[in-house]
């Protein structure tokens, strides 16, 4: 078997392939995105981007009912969106295997909250596996399909940022052709969840979880690792297990849990009896610890370890062993200046946010790379809550304070509009709020790494498809005034905004310009400051990382500049010019 280093997400995709999964539907969300991108590279797997996680989970569920193994991947906040179908799928069960991967983000590297998805497994009464390295990502994905079909249930696969985005060795195996498609058999009593049927299904769910708890007791994914007999015991899972193992080595015995719901009560109790002092090491919430305490087991957990962020080897070693470091420990990271995230040089969103800041408008924001418009010096966003909230919150804001409609706008991206902005705009029109919405159309899903979406005219597999006409959709929803403008045209942007804000009806502005990082976008000649520069620093207010000021004049880094010319548009003195091919200002 060929062995190579794989990202955890890549290994999940490999597991999908080897398990004979035939259908994948997901919505991109860091840190889960690459699972579906890698899955799309296999010709034997149909893979797609759905408009949102709810649609993705429902599509995968439909494929499962049709008889093929199916998968849906999302980040933790995406599971909030998909929760509606997932909770009821727990009652209906499946036909062919159905696996739902959810990637949590301890430390909030790219997320607006730090929720712990293990609570969903308990609430939805669904089994959940948690791998601790890339090989387990591959193996647990395959196991999840087996469990799904054996116990007639969707199965959660829980990842985290460090597991999804780290690499370890994985030995590739051939595709399992012994898992053929299953015939669909009409069974309304099982699949039609009207109350009478749902009442009959609930006892089956409880029985299934009891059966799975029995299975968990002897499952190889839950294993004891002996130490040197120090009397210290650790119960852990996922990346927290890897951190604890590196911190404590053979100074502790470990119960590594691969199935984290349902938990193996007897195995946990028996392990606790073999140690003098038991530590529960788990990132985020005290899920395992609370379970152990409910079993009457004395243990230490969150009184030593934080509910927040990621754990470090240093912190675990200090909490358990009382030592700060050991010989050979990694050196402390250098104290270097921070690099806060900013909009890319040439970003099409920058001009709009410059105008919004200049006009001192209240801006309801959304989830995407344009969320960085909230950062100084642009400082042009008042809230960011969740996907699509900019539209609904805009409606509530101007309904609560009608006068605010003259100085308030909502902004969201093209992919976010398709994800969950449509219904919010429908609500604005239906309930007649005087709201102005701006859709930032950069022709791609930018923040998660350039994924296609319903507005781009291309599928995940790079096949041409229908492109959602944003302007036509807005008009079809009942918006009377819809204008499309070049995002870089800041001279026209302000008067257009004033026109829309003066209206007594819902309106939409589509600010359109492709992301500068798309491969088909030609990089323009960079700009340079000339002798007219007064060092007024107006060009610094657009927040472009290519523009800086030192030594009494402005400097533009030609290696970063995309030549968009926005800085030249805000300069009142004509001090910024395009650089000629020979290197001189034009």
C-alpha cells in the first residue's frame, strides 16, 4: 500500500473514496473546506457545493435514501444551519450510509464563535467519532459508514482545526467495491415524519443509542494506553489527546476515546479504578468531564484547564506535573510584530468601504472576507453575527428606528446572499421596510479559498452551469430599485448611495468587480508616488497594505500593488501614477 503525508481533511476524502461513498454535498467553511475539494478530485465521487449547509445535508440525506453512501461536510457554525434536517434524520435513519463531518475551531482561527459540536451529538441522539490524526481521519470515515448502515443512523465525524490542517502518514487502500448501492424501498412509516410516525420512531432511536453504547464498550477506537505506573490517568480525545500525550509522555496512562457519543461507561469506570489521579483533558466544554462526574468518578478537569481556546503542551505539563518546561523543549516563539488580517491589495471591496466610512453610515455586516471592512482604517461595519444576518438585522434595525433608514445599509457577498440572504430580502419586501442592501459581487466565494457558488456559473467539478442573476432575483423578490455599479467607481458610489437612502422603498445596489486573486484577472502596472505628494496621508485611509508612509512621503510596494488605482482616486494632488514598463511613473 502506498503511504504518504495527508492533511486530515485530505484523509477524510480518501476515506470517502475507499468507503465507496458516491455522493458529497457541502458548503465551504474553514476548517472543513478541503474535504469536499479533495473528494471532487475522485472521478468515482459526485461532489458539489450546495448554497448552504441545510441544503447540503438534505441533499446527502436524499442520496442516502436513494441507496448510495453519502457525505456532507461543514464547520461548526454550519451545523447550526443544518441542524433542522439532521435532528429529524436521527429519527428516520438511513438507507445507505450517511456521514456528516463537522469541524470545530478552538481558538477561533477563522470563526465568529467557539461552540463545541459534541453537544449536537447528544441533543440529536446521534453517534459521533473523533479522530486524532490523519490516519484515523481516513479509518474513522470508513468506520462511520459501517456504523451508519449497521445501526440505521447518520453518524457525525468531529474534526478540529489542528486535525483538519495538520499532516501525518496515511497508507492508501483500494476502493471498497463490496459496498454496492442499496435499493430504495418505499416506507412512509420510516421516512415521513408526521407526528404519528415520529412517535413510533423515537423509541427506536433510544434503543439504537443503547445498542451503540454497548458497541462502544468494546470498540477498538476506544483504547487504553499504559504508562510507567505513576498513578496519573488521562481521559482525552482528538487533538487534546495528542497534546496531552506530547506533554506527559509515559508519565501517565491514557484512555483515548475515538467514539465520544455515546461514551463507554464501563470502560471509563474501569480505567478510573486503575489510576490514583484522573485528569480529563478536552478542549472547549466539559463534555467528557461532566459525564465522568455523573458516573460518580472523581476527576480533575476544567478547574485546571480552560473552557477557551486551544491547549498547549506547556500548559498541560504545568497543570498536571507542575513543571513549566523540560530539557529539549521547543524554544519560545520570537516576539515579532503582529500581522492583523486585512483586505488584499486591489480588493474590490475596499472602495465601497472607504465610501461607507466617509459617509459615516451604520452598516450591518456579514460573514466573508469583506468582514475585514470592520477593521481600521476603513472601520465601516457595525455588526457581524452569522451568514445572512446583515439582511435580517437591517430590516429589524430600520423597523425599530424608521429614521435610521436614511443612514443605514446592509452588506453581504454574492455567495452569502445565495446561502441565506434571499429569505432576508424577501422579508424586507414582504414586511415593507425601507432598507438599502448592498451585495458585494466578487464572482467567487473568497474567504474560504475561491470556491464556486450558484452565482459563478461553474460547478465544483469545473463544469459550466446556470449562473444566478442577482439583479433579476432581487427584482423577482419585489425590489423596485436595483442598480449595478463597479466596486472601484467611488466617484459614482456616493451619489448612488444617497439616491437609494432617500427612497421610501426597499432597494439593492450590486457592487460588482471580480476578486483580484482569480487566475483570469490580469495584474495591472503598479503605482508610484511622484514629487506632487504632500504627505497628507489620504491614501492611507483606504487601508491598502501596499501603501505606506515613511520619511515624509508615501511609498507603494510594487510587489504587492495590483494597480487597481484606488489610492490615486482618493489623492487630491495627482501624486500617484502608474509605473511604466521601464520602471518610471507614467
